[in-house]
């Protein structure tokens, strides 16, 4: 419970430092939400352009959305590994 007391003390100090009528949102929380939003958009852009096997299509959406930052990073890593193992066939040069 020491962690909860420290968190409560930190939030109290943060609330005391804000001007009256404004909302206390720390910079790291705003930055984290911005990073999460950017990763979410990028992951869904890659997802839409990629074909997935049957059980993985819905599972990847749930992982990306429900596991905030690590879900998108795990998706990028998995797709990179999958792409490098099975690169798309290149057309043969015509002579």
C-alpha cells in the first residue's frame, strides 16, 4: 500500500500546482497518449495492407487495441519476421 500512498501524494502535489479551473494532466501522460495514438494508427495501416490467416485476423486487432503500446510493437515485430521469412516473389526479368 506504500505505492498507493506515494501516488496519492504525488497527485495531491500535482493538483496544488495547477491554476484554479484547469485540469492537471502531466506531460508524460499526454506524451504517452500521443505515442499510443500514433502507434495505433500505424499498426492499423499495416494491418489493413496485410493478409492474415483465419484465427489471427481478429486476434491481432484485439492485441493492438487492448495492449496499449506493446501490442502495436509486437504486431510490427511479428509482421517484420513474417515478411523476412516469406518475402514476396519478385518478377523475373524479361529479356
